[in-house]
């Protein structure tokens, strides 16, 4: 007589393990984020009284994304 040790999820209910992102996928996502930061900056500048602190934070974050892209390009 067979005995089972513990419970096991039936095969059809297991989620597949996601593959790691490729460099091109990372580059594409970073490009999308940069575009969103640029759009946010344009929207902030279009206000009657733009928040300069917010614009500085956007610029800093966009600069970090540029550095990330540059480091990815160096690794290729």
C-alpha cells in the first residue's frame, strides 16, 4: 500500500517560474520610465506655479536612469 508524504499541489495548479528579464527588456522599461519622468516634468512646468523642488527630484531620478542605461550599455 502506498503512502503519501505531505501534500503536493497538482501539476496543473503550479505557477511557472518567471524567466529573468533580458537586457533589452530592462532597457525598454528604463526608457519608458524616462519618458514618464519627462512627461511629469512637462506637466509640472505647464502649471502656473511649478514646484521647483519636485522638478529637481524628477531631474535627479531621470539622471539616475541615464546612469543605469549607460552602465547597461557598457556591459554589452
